[in-house]
C-alpha cells in the first residue's frame, strides 16, 4: 500500500538488487479497451495494479462488459463494437475516469461511433486537462462536438464517416482515440500526427487484425473502417519502463549502485529516458528477452557513476515526456548544468509539472530556473532538508523520493499516497533496494 499524508524520505548511499515493476500502464489501458470490443474472451496477465488502470477497468464494466479475475489474470468477455451500443433515448451513461487522462481520451474515441449517450467525468485534476484536442479532430469523422473543452463532457455517439484528420499535438492518447474512431467509420481514413509518440495502440491493433497501416515514419496512419470486431487475445503485459525509470536513474546517479530490472518493456518509444541518461554518462545495459508477439521486453541493468549535465530539446522531450521531472532531479545531482526546453506540454499533465518540478528542486536545495517551456538546473546542489508537495501527481511524488535519496539530508513529502496512481508498492520497493 502507498504511504499516506506527509512522510520523511531519507538519503541513500546506493541502490542494489533486482526489481520487477508493475505492468505497463499504457498497455494495460489499451488491453482492457481493445478486449471490450473483441469478439470473445481475452486474457490479460500482469495488468497494472494502479488507480488509473482501475478507472479504465470500472468504465469497461460500466459499459456492460464482463470483467473478472482468474488466478491473478484478468478475463474480459468482449462483445464486439455493437456490445457497447445503448438506447439513445436513455439518460447518458455516467463514466468516471478518475485521475486518468488516458481513460478519458481513449473512451471518447471508442464511444464516438457507438449508439447512445455517454457522459465522462473525472476528479478535480483531470477536469482541468484539455479534451478539445480529441473532440475537435473527432468532429471530422462526424461526431457532434460538445461545447465543453474539459470534463465533464457528454457525447452522443453517431455513425462516423471516413475522413482525413490532422491531430493537433503529438500525443499517444489523441492518436489512439482517432484510430479507434477511424476503425468504426464508414470508408477509409487517414490520420496524420505532427510528431512521434508511444506506439502501443498501433502495435496492438495490428497484432489483433485491425486494418491499420503505418507510413511516413510513424506519422501517417491509413485505416480501413467498417467496424469489424477485433480478435480476442492472450497478452502478458510487460513491466512499466516509466515506473522502472525512477530506480534506474537513482542507480545511475549513485556510485557503487547496481540494479537489475527484469521483465520490463523495451519498446523503443518508451526508452527515451535511457538514451538521455546515457548522454549524461550513465551505464545502462539492455538485454532483450524472449520474442513476444506484440511488445518487446527484457532486462535493464543500471550501474552507478558520475553524471554530467546535458541539453534536452523538444525532440528529446517527446521521447521521455513522463520522465522529464525525474531527469531534472538527476541533473541536480550531476556535474554542470542541464537545460530542458520544448517541454510546455508538461504544464497540462496531472499537475503543472514544470512548476511542480521547480518547486521540488528548490525545496531540496537545488538551483533551478523555470521557463515557460522548461527548466535550467544547476548540478551539485541537492542539499535536502525541505518539504515537497506532490501536487496531486504520482510522478512528482516519486521524483521527490529520488531527490531525497540523492540529497545530503532528508526531505519531507506531502501527498505520498499519489504514487498509487501507477505504482502502489513504490515506497516498499525503494526501502528494500536502498537498505
């Protein structure tokens, strides 16, 4: 269980041992939703135990899809696309997305082509995050967009038509929503995205027999619609590299450390943080595991040493969007200066992650300058001794724990319970590996 309230976080001399992190959050969301529109029973092994994926699981059940556990696996009795249809004369079906932007945005694409009325809502944090980046391009398929641009949002599903659609931002959530809508549309669609992002949606859809073709270096997608049901599947979800990143980065920054992370996703679109740590001088080895049908997985081995500052630009940020706060913390313990630019998207996450990261670093005694689109962090300045507010954000809470481990003195953390969004056992694993 995640610790609650304010906790004291201690410095660590080193991190040693072996670790298996929870199932990947991004893959888990998609597995549940794709299983719901498959034509039969799917089995998901190693589903993420975090609160975000629990929101997607509850939404799938609320849509009338049977979901149950068997021996630690999750079984989903898919009913095909039509299994989600409802009488449009009924009141809107309420779907609580909790704190999960992935749940909300993928559901908008999934339900845009289904009969019925659906009302999506979430907690205070999610209700501040933009949904118009999904709703505007969905209108190109024929969805009547609501006036609301944030949750709660009510949509009326309709018969969609194929279209050429340009996504406004390089977001895996937006891309996934548009691909789900295109699969239900009449005729062929072409979706163009302005930059690269995680490729779990297109990987999984292709493996499940969906008519999705990728071109243009992963920035153009051609989809033959028609609403054919997906094939049921048996999927082992690999460990979440974004969860592993906190321990890998800590090991790299503490000389004398050695950490082995087993069974983790080695999807190249998720390992931007590994590439950036290596540029900082880190020693990280990737060992591929047995061949998997959908997602590559294997082992990461991190060894401690001296790191140095680097320049991180917009292209780097796109490859490591969730790990930027963590990398800023590591930069504060490295030699020299690290400058991060092109990261304005971080202001639209669970918290304003640029502001929250700058506040974290200052509370830890580090020197950090905040820009509209990033940060400059002076290395060698983690003294500790302050109090950090997680700002309702799991990644800020875990980054604070890494800052404390690298600091000279302990830190206090308010909001430690937010780690349960993605990694409920985070503090237990940290204590075990830093004894």
